[in-house]
C-alpha cells in the first residue's frame, strides 16, 4: 500500500515540517478555541459517542487540543487511556481520571510530555479500546495519516493488528491539514475518520 522507494521518507519529512511550521504560527487563543470545537465536533462521530474505552493522548504546543475532549469523554463515563512513552519509543498506557492525574515527564532531550501518573497497564491495554485517537499532522482523501515521525503509533497499529483488535481509528486535525494526498509507505494504514473544528469526515478505511 502506498508509494515505495528511497524518496518517500524525505518527502514525509518535508511535508511534516511544512505543517508543523504552520502550527507554530497559532496563538494560544487559537489553540484553545479550536480545542473546544474539537470536543463539540467529536460528539458527531458515532464511534466516539458510543465508546466505552478510548485510547487518546494529551496534546502539546500547537497540536489540536485534546484536554476538553478527554474531560467530555470522562463526563460521559468513558474510560480514557493515555500513552506513556517508553525508552524504545513504544507506548505503555495509563488511565486518565482528570487533570490532576497528569504529570510532566521529561524524556531525555525530547519535549516534556504530560502523562498519566497512575498505574501502568501495559502496551497491550490499547487493544481494549473501542476508539484510538491518533496524533498526526495531516490526512488525505484516502484516509492516509501523516504522523509525527517518532514511530510510536506505527507500533500501536501493528499491535492492534496482531491482536485482531478493530477499534475505530480517528485523527484530530485542523481544517487546513486535510489535504488531497500525503506521501505514504507500505506499512502505513488508513484511519476511519478525521475530526476538525468544522466537522467530521469519514473514510473507507
């Protein structure tokens, strides 16, 4: 699936840099306003509206804001799992029980991340989710997601496939990050839907 060859990964890096640069131009007020819209629009997605367990993440910087959505899910009684970055870039998981359950963790020279402070549930915990919210920087008309480049969610998607788990895969993006086409590699997998501040778009993943 997708284009092959040595130029794909450099293409990904160039496209990724372009979208990330646009995010740095957003003001805190822009990010906060969009975060409220994400929480409202996400309710339009039946998979999220009826989910019992959602694997999500805590947004950082100019990323589409997730905290209002996490709190809205919890208010409905949804179990929310958040990632814990491991030394090998794989992900463990913990439960989100509110803003006070988060702690700031510095991972070497990387950006400090907000992670759940409670019990570690193991990398396999993600296989119990009805919906997995994936971070990304763009998605195209085929539902192909351009990730942040760390490879952590490639491992998550491979783990779901090995386990035979079939959660809905959803990415949160700004409207300008839904594009006609992004560069992909054979291991990339499409998502089922994208949520933007203006609404929901579904794909035939």
